[in-house]
C-alpha cells in the first residue's frame, strides 16, 4: 500500500468514525431544520394559511360585490318598468308633488326615531 492509499483509508475511517459518533445528532438537526422550514419557510404552513385567509377575504368581497350588482340590476329593471318606483324617487329625493298636493318637510332634528314612529 502506498502513502496515498493509506491517507485515503485513514480519511474514510475518520469520516465513518465521525458519522458513528455524531450521525444521530446530525440527522436530528436535519429533521429539525426541515420541520422549521416546512412551517416558517416561504411556502410553508404559515405562508399557506396566510394565503388561504387572503383568498377567503377576497371571495367574501367578491360575494358582496355580486350581491350589490344584483341589487343594482334589480333597481335598474324597476326604474325601466315600474312607474311607481320613479314616482317614489321623484317624491322622496326631488321633493316633487302631484298637482294639488302640498309637501310639508319636517327638519331632521324634530323627526321621531324610526323605531318609535308607529307607537303612540
């Protein structure tokens, strides 16, 4: 055996000796690192959960916009087809009246609250 072969064999034996002594600790550290990375990493559990919550929030906003859109479509339909709706808007928002009617406006500060309006 040459000096090179002896050095290679000696180096291999040192590596195996090191692995036998510290192999479990190194394996434990590797597993711990992988667990921490799976939880806190860029694509880990916490990042996925944050993304899921953001998706739920966007979907809730999307649902709210869809409801609002349906209500607006219904209002447009009513405005195109229902003359009573147009009359209601003319009376409430524009203060218009039919010939011979008198409009009496009560200041907001003197109006009763809506829940007690029907009670004597």
